[in-house]
C-alpha cells in the first residue's frame, strides 16, 4: 500500500475539519430554529388577551330548598271538614305576613278552603278550626267519579285556589277549580280589609270556563298588562292569555280555552299539565311554575318559565330539568303518592317561597334566593334540591 505524503494527510484533515464545522453549523441552525419557535410561542402567549379561568362548575344550579319541617299544614282528625287531606294552597303576602287558603277534604268528601297565616313564611302561627270558603254543589253531584280521583279526591266543592292582588287594588281575587258534575273554573273576590279581619264576605262566584268542558289551572296576573286584566288559561300547545277590561263576569260570559297538542318529545316535560302559582314579576320576565310528566305518569314534576313582561305569550326561558320532583316520604305517601303540585309562590325579604301540595295530602314549602334562581334559570342550569334545618315554632 503506497504511503501517504504529508500534503495528502493535511488535505484529509482539513476536509474532515470542514465537515465537522458544517455539521456544527447545521446543528446550531436547528437549535436556533427551535429556540425561535419557542420564543415566538412565548411572545404570542404573553401578548394574547387574558381569558377568565373556566370554572369547574359550568353553571350554578337552580336551588329550591325544602324545609325539613315539612309538611307545614297537615290534616286534623279533630276537625271533620279537614280530617282527610290538606293541600294545594293559594298564598298572598299582606302586611308582611303570608296568608294561606288551603284546600281541605274531610269526612263528607267535600273540598273546602281553610285559612292559616305565617309571619316568616315557614312556621304556621295561626290556623282556623273552621272552613272559610265553600262552593255549594248539587247534592246529586256528590259522588266519587273519575274527576274526583284525578282532581284530588273530593266528591265536589272548591279546589286548588290561586290568590292574587292586582296592583294596589283593595280587592283580593281568587280563581279556583269547581268540582260539580265536571271541572270548571270559578272566580270570586273579597275586600282585603275583610280578609285581614277574618270577615269572610266573599263575592258571589261566577264560572268563567264554558259548560260541558273540563278546565282547571287558570291564573290571574298581579298587574294589568297594557291596561287590561290578564288571565293565563293554558300553556299547551302555547301560552294562551285572555285580556279583559273587568274581572266582573256575567253568568253567560266565558273564556274559550284549549289545552292539547303533541307531546314535547325528548324533554322531561313531555306531557304538560298546566300552570301552578300566579306569575311573579321580575326584572327578567314573569316567573311561572308549571306541572308536567315524562313517560312515568304516576309522577307530577314542576318546571319553571320566564315569560316576556310586555307579551307573556312569549316564553323567554324554560328550565332544562324539573326544579322540584317527588323525592321525600311526604311527597310519595298519601292520597296520591308521587305528586308535587305548586299552587302558590311569592317573594319575601329577597327569598322566593314556593308552596305546594305533597301527595295530595299536605302543604309544603321550598325556597331559594330569587336573584340566584332567576340567573340559574336564564343559564338553563340543572336543578338541584337541598335540605336545610329550620327551627320549629309553636302554632297558636
């Protein structure tokens, strides 16, 4: 093998050294590119507008808190007229107190209305031992029939009252279901002074739904809308409201109403029954509660809606899931287990107080912070029911 001269070796070393330099340069370029890329990302991140951190709880749930003192009104065997069932109250806030007219059924099977009052809205401070309202029924109509079962169990009488004061009027209006050879809607009124002084001078009732038709769950708005009284009489297939100049109906004046339409498939409120308590005015709309069922017809559940203030036929928001459903013993054991039926609601000291019948047998209350409830409803949050301890108070 020929021996390499010094010149050849020197050239070989220079080439080898040049290759190493080129390799180092390439490596350096790659490193710089990576550094440049990282730096670019860092600059972009630093200059990007800050975003609010995402909360683990996407939305605040709608909260209705059951009183653990429920039921707040129960049947009394010593009072024959309310010995079987006491449920579905109408409520009104007057002089800082919550006044109840609750439905009661006793030994003779007739549905009458009893009176109670509460200072704080939870504990009953006074409850009268006699009924304060009765819708006279025909003797021959006092038999247990299909309407009796589905409407709470009475042979006849006045059922499910809704109380409302319109604006600052000195009159308290009561709209209720009349069970007498069918189910119709009755309307009466009483002067507020007489009501507070327990002088039960009710105006002669009138039937405002057509004869021969089954109607119930009608409500009067607590304010006039566009200068007229507003009566909400159906929410299926759409919200239906009758506007009238006066609530003094003639004996032959009726409101035509229709309840029906297709089920709301794929929703919890597949089968809508009707509205609950009279509307509550909020900054975001009229708050109403309503009753509905899914495929389990043995359970009544409660939803909530916000209706447009100027045109309440428009639904602005609707709860994605029930805000109240039968869970407790007193909601699942009674004349008709599995029923929660809201018939009264009001706002007291910033709290939303919701009154309902449990299992068609007792009166119950649940509550929430009004502002939080409305915000959660607007965000279509998932409802959540909680329990809270309340101190017992003596009943006079």
